[in-house]
C-alpha cells in the first residue's frame, strides 16, 4: 500500500510484513545470551555486599576455593586498575575506573548488592554454594539514601576524591551542577497572573527487562576471545570488556545474541568482563547469568529525584517564566540523567524566562543507567502537571493551553540551536482529533488527563552492508542489535531502495568482526541512523547496478535509470533488465555486488509524544484503574507501523507502571526490600486496557526517509497524564511517584478532613 | 541451591516415618511455590525434601452435604475452582484459592502448603477460618485436630512439629442459608501478596433475615492470620443492615495490628480492613440469602 | 551429595529419560540437559512466567518444579507447539499481529495461551487477560498479544486445525 509523506511515496516502507526473525522467536529457537553453551564450560556467580556503604577490610576465599568443583575466585584486586577519566562507552563517555569498581568493588562497597568477588565452578549450584563460603570483613558506614541527605552538610561521603567546580576542594556527594538560563526569571514571574510551585519526589525505578543479564566468554590461548551476550551494543561490550579485563580490544569478538529487552539498561557491561577474566584465569569458557534479585539490586535502575518546579503564566494562558531546581540520584558513581531532565523539562514550550539548576548526586544505591528517554519522565511529571494546573486555573482546555505555547520550528531549545522542523503542534492536533479525546468520559470517580513529552533522539555511528544475491534477492547486514523489529524495518528500507519485496531481503545482525563500527541500539537511533546507513548501502548497490548495466549496454552510468527493481535507459525501450536478470550477469560484469553505508548523524529529528489517559479511582481503596489510554507520537515516517505502534504501547505501559506502582523500597539500613518481581510491581496483562495509538508523521528534515527516533519518547508523558487524570477524578494533585494506593488514600483522607497541605497532597 | 535428597512416599505412614527420621533436616514439599523459592534464597536448607503429592489421601476432595468437606492438604488450588461443589458451597474459600498468584502457580500451589508456610498474608487462611476448617495433623505418636485459627503462631511458624504432617482439612457441611466470601486488596490486579485479606462466612435465618452465625478472619494485618471474634460476634443475632456491618468493620479494625512495610502502611491497612470487611460480609450475606443448600 | 536420578517423562509427546540432581528444577534440565532452550529464565520465583510449560494439561512455572517431579508426567514445551504441518494457530497469529518485540516472553505466553484455549476455546477478553496475568511482558504493553490470542480463538472456533 503506497504511502505518501512530504512528497515521497513509498511502496514497502509503511507496510506490515511478517518480521524476518519471527519464526525463530515463536518456536523458541532464537538464541538469547543464556541459551549459548560451550563444551567444558564453567559457571560464574558473584558475591555481593549485604551493606549499602562499607569499607572492605579483608576477603577470605580459602574455604570457598576448597569446595570441590570450584576452579577460580577473583576479587577487585585481581582486575587491572583503570584511569579515573572518561572514555567512549555505550551511549556516551564512560569513566573506566568507576565502571571497573562497579563490577568488582575495590576498597569500598557503595550499595546493597555491590559485587565483591566472582566464582567460577563446574556448575551454577556449586558456584552459588561457594559464594556463601567466601568470608568478607566489612567496616559498616552510615548509608546515604536520598539526594536531600546526600546534599546536607556533614553527610557521609561516598567518594572522598570526588570534587565539583563550585565546591572547590571540598569533599562532596554532588558530582556536578548544571545551570540553564534564559531571560530574567524574576522579572518574568512579575508579569505572571498565576504561579504554581510544587516539590515533586519520584522514586527510583528499573527498566524491568524480562531477560536478566548474561554472558558466555571464552578466552583463547592465542589471545583471541569471543563473548556471546545479550546486549544493546556489541561494540560497547567489546570496548568496555577489553578495558576492564585488560585484554586488547581488537582481540575480542562480541557476538550479539538475541536480547530480551534492554530499554537502556543493557548499554553497559556487568558480567561480560568478569566472565572473560575468569575464562582467562581458568582456561575454560565461562557462562554467567544474573539472578533477578541481582538485576534489581546491582544493575542500573534510573534515578529517583526531587524536583522543585515553579511556572507562571498570564491569565490568557501565556507561559512567561519557569524556575526549576532538580536533583537526581546518580547512585554510587556520577552519571544520572539530570542534564537530559533539565533539557527536556520545558522543551515543548516557548517560555521566554527560565532558570534550571540541575544536580547529579551520589547516593548509596546502584549506579544508574539509561532508561528510555532517561531523565525526561521524572521531569515531565513536574512540568506537565503544573502546566495542567495552570490550564485549569485559566479555564483553558489543556491541549489548547499547550498549543498557545507550543515550540515550533525556530523556537529556542533549552540548550543548543533552535528547533528545526518538529511535530509538536501536529501531535497536539492529532491528540485533539483522536477518538479517545473526542469521546465523553462519564461516571463518578473518573477523570481524564493528558500530558506531552519530548525526547532528543541521538544519531551517532552506524554501518551497513547490502549484498545482492545471484537470484535477485538481497541480504542486509547491520551491527544494530534487534530489540523489537529492527531486522524487519531495515529489510524494508533495503527493499524500498532496491525496488524488491521485503520478503526478498534477508537481514542479519552481525558480530563485531563482521561489520563496521556501530553505536548502540538505544537513544531512539536505530530506525533513523541504521536506517540511513542501510539506505546508503542500498543506494551504493543501486549505483553499482547502474554501472553494470552501463557496461552491458555501452552507455554511461548517468544514462541508466533504476526504479521498482528495473534498469532502463532513456531513449531505448528495448534495453530493460530486472534486478533478477541483472543478477545473472554479475559474474560477467565484475563480480558480486556489495553496497556499503556508514553514517554518523550529528543531528536527528527530535520526537514529541502525547498521552491521554482515563482513570477511575476507587474512593474507598484509592486503587486507580486505567480505563482507556492513547499514545500519540510524531515518528517522522513509520518504517513498519506495527512495530512503531508496539514501541508506543510499550513505553505507555512502562510509564503507567512508573505512575502507579513501581518503586525501589530501601530500608533505613540501605537494603533493598523489594528485589523481586513480586514486590517490584510491573503491570500485568490484567492491569492494562487496550492501548490505542495514533502515529503522526512530520518528516525529519535531512533524513532520506524522514524518520525520527521512535523508541523512547512514549514513556515520558504517561505518569503526568495519569496524575492529571487523578486530579480531575479526585481534585487531588499528587506530587509523588508512584501514586500508589497508600499514598493516594492518605491524600484523599487529608482532603476530606480539610487538612490538605503541600506535604499532605504528596501523601508523605 | 544446596544439595538435597528427594523422597517420594505414597502413603501417609511412610511420609510420617521419613519426617520422624529426619526431623528438622526434612521439609515437606507440596506445590513447591514457597519451598523452592526459600531453598534458592538459602532461607531454608533441608537435606531431605519429602514430596507429598503422590499420597492419594492428600490429593482428595470429597464433599457431601451431610459430612461436609475433606480437602487433602496437597490438592492444588486450581482444583478447588474446577470443582462444582466447591464453587457452589464454599465460594469464598474457592475464590481465595483462585486468587493465589497466577494460573501457573495455582496449578501447583496447595491450600495445605499455603497454611503450613505460615505467612500472615496467605489468602486461603482467612477463608478457611471463616468456614470453620480444622486440620488433621498426623505424627508418629498419632493424630490431632487443630483449628486453622490456632495453626499459625508467628510469621513463618506453625504448630506443626518437625515430625508431623498436615494431611487434610475438615470443613463442616454448610448450614442452610450460609455462604462465605473472600476479598483482598492488592495494588495490581493479580500476582501480588495481599496487603489486606478478609474472609467471612455468614449464616442467616431467612424468616427474619437475622444473622445466626458469623465468622470473620483477616490476613496480612498481624503476625498471624486473625480470627476476628468480636467482629464476628457483633453480627450474630442482628439484621445485617449498614449500621451493623459498620460496627463489625470497626471491630475488625480494632482486632488488627498491621505494620508499615513495602506493601502498605499500617494506616492504610487499617482503613482497608474496614472497607473489605463491609464488602465481604455484604457479599457473603447475599450469597447466603440465595443459597439453597438443602 | 545426592546421586543423580533417572527420570522418565513424556515430553512433547515423546518418552524421554534424563539424569538430574534432585536440586535441579525442571527449567534447568530442559535448558541445560535436554538443550531445549525455548523456555526462559526470567526470575526463578514464579513471578514472570517466562518459563511456563504445560504439565498434565495445566500451565506451570518450570522454575518452581523440581525436575524429579516430572516423573510420569506429560510435559509440553514451546518446542512442541508447532505441528508437522506448520505453526500452531497461536504462533501464526502472534506473527501476524506483531505480538512480540524482543520475544523473550513469547514462548511463555504461547504456552499459557495454549493451556487457556485447550480448556476454554472461546474466552472473553477479561478471561484472556486473567489467564495471561502470570506472564510479564515489558515490551508490548500486552495489547497485540491479547489481540493475537483473541484472533487465534476465533480461528480455531471456526474449525481451523490448531497445528
């Protein structure tokens, strides 16, 4: 079905073929990282700290080593010491010393679950039993669990070497302070008729991928190693494993297995370098799988945060000023997404005066990692609920309010150049016209809420190769791991350019030896950037096809046309070859055809999304039922609409979980109480309704297909949308996430008793 | 996991002999949905695991109006839901069993295991208390009968001695115009452990619509499941109007001693005890009105 | 340490014998001993359903069953879902409806859905959602999964052969 966008008509892009890797996945034959095994393989397990903050005084491994079946035990002291400086990593720069210390503690443990030792044994049960026999002597230190506690004078210090620019040579838990400014914010507030200021607290949450981390590593005696693992970035695994294990990067081949979910949490390494190091030590392959408890305790959830947000507008609904203070939990090492939070919090709006202060704060929790539009969801909870409240105060419909202030092409961004062509207005219009928004919501205890979200999307590097086969079909080889439809989408891009059917393209995700450098599958970059690389590779193949035809027909390549899989030349209708026919001539005309594409996209089109949610709140139990939910998103150009819808629905579901029930619960000793999927409560099938989607297509300028990033932005707005819906159902403005029944109940009680204060509204 | 020995007796006698021989070193295995998790976590490390599922006596459901219900301790929860007599005559106990975990869990987890695990939050226990269930416990020295409300002594602890087995539940036949109900509050819609659970069984005299018997029990609001005797007593001899049910709800709240934990606050739990008691008594009474057990 | 036991069971219609330690769960034996890696490990606590198999006609978490308990039972795993003539209707519908993204939960969902449809061939949407509540998916939000199961039920009800 041909679809037209921005003057471009597509034959394959925009259709819904069955995905190429579908058969393997529905039959259980697809191999994920934990499905790999090698002969004579050992199993590795980690010993982890039971304390949130402690000095390691000694580690005794002799009893554990003596257990029959144990082949090696390592601690942090065995790993090479890495420089305390930034290097290229997953989605951005990585501090290698911090990374290595996170994987195996050196002198201190900094969170409940911080790894202290690793055991390799002949089976997993023996390895686990050996772990229990390792004796560690700890000097327990006071844990610092919240940003407020960490920022207080006299707080226990996690890293005595940490300094930030402002505090000079003072020991601190504040890793950095960013500030963004525009105009004169105090002047701005003077012109506001309504000002709303609230303090928000959002809990730490986890990406919740169903597949725990894994890795199988074999260190060859010739120095060449192979790692199989489930990762979002095989090149990142190669670089980081090399650094941590002290093995030359070019000696490692990383074979990306299928991946059972990542959402940003599998852009770094936890097990792979340890497995590699153990393999080096034992001379055997080593397999490691993380338990679910360790996944929750010791991988990379995203930051909990405190955000003080003050926004003002005129009574006509014009936003005039915003003053924001935000502190995000970095976890044990610097690197929260507070910067991204600051850059997205008011990104959808044209606000002349603003100041944003953003703090990255160390706390005795696991080192945070990216989670789908990292930092933006926390921020949107604050800004989108205040904006909703301002709209209510002005008596203006919430969509209309946003349209009045909407960022458009040329609007200044919080940081960086003004927006190019963006689709925020179109997204809002599509929301306004959606069946959901147009429907009436009736009944007691019910409310509707909307919210919008922004995400930059990244470009970075991708490479691709397109081979033309002798029968007129093609293969496309990419380095981007397929988290959910990538193979199908890239096969479709290839098919589009080659003028053949998607079914006639065979996609392959290659290992690090077989394809040029690729940055990670994350940052909403894959459809766009790998798509651009594939597009370029396919065009390169077409260029060569034209050269071959030119040779055959004794013409110049510029005189050859290629459309819908057919080569022709102007002025001579007798000269016509299908790609299938041309393929039979490859050998005669110069050999097989391989097209190459390698791109590094500096700028890509950012995305906007909107969520509309209808809720019903049980007045006796404060349980929130999601009656209806819709996600509207501008994707530029949807490659495979079913998988685009899937991304939108997935982000919406995660956002609803974040809104209602997901949170890390630590006790006052700093131990994680809910380290299992029983009490880390993600939505089940029974907790969600049908998830409606509306795809908006405002093509991204400068991209061959017009695609924008798809994967992330849908998670940004749901918590605020749910909060706004609850406000319309109950009159209560919640300022915490999650809005779990005990908190909402408390707020409802306080309201009924007339004792609503800021704190009471928060339900704290 | 630590190394274990697996025993698979097919008679109660053999099972008891094994439990007596190994004492604290043995643990009974029913559905495994508690024990296997505990063994993996290192919380329980029995050297011997005694599988009870191949003992026919522990797998039986036998019901007659006269003699009531004998429910084998190792009957998987799902079988209650699949049994027409259970659904009809003990809908509360049946719905409690149908709330445990997921269908995958219900196909394995047993009501007996639910009780013997001794969690104050177990869903079936208030429902068992409400219907007046008694436990037939067998040991090397013989048998004893223990009321379900006396079975749990502390979180994770029961009156069961290391050499004893819970063989079956004995539940009286339903009196005319009586029925039961169970509801729990969880933050999601399935899979969660109860934040609060309330079971109630009501018998009515339809002539004047008065309650002649009532038993209310609570889960997850104390160190053990709670038989709310006073709350039950407030209903007896009365018409179950809103005021009476409210009194029972207040008495149930007074009987509870919840804590703050990661599943809920004490304040929230107390409130929910009141809400659920009202709902469950109302449903049980409705069912009692329409039930035609004779 | 206990010696290994021989266990005889019926697996996807075939009689199978395997050797295992008592402490190994069925999931481990399927994956490591029998090399049937289609059933997945997600949590080992029965909270995610990625390891779902069918035991004597009922869905069960294979992580919460000791392998020795499989003795004499009839076990069905994802590897046995497709028939000699092709995919099961459920598998086909999952593909058509794009009811999978990363695919790690898919085998578990397919087995839970099969157990449901084998007992209740015309489930309502709430019944489908209840039956699948023990299977977690983090990628899809369940929407397309429920559509696929609904469509599969309709197709089977119209007389199509399952596999």
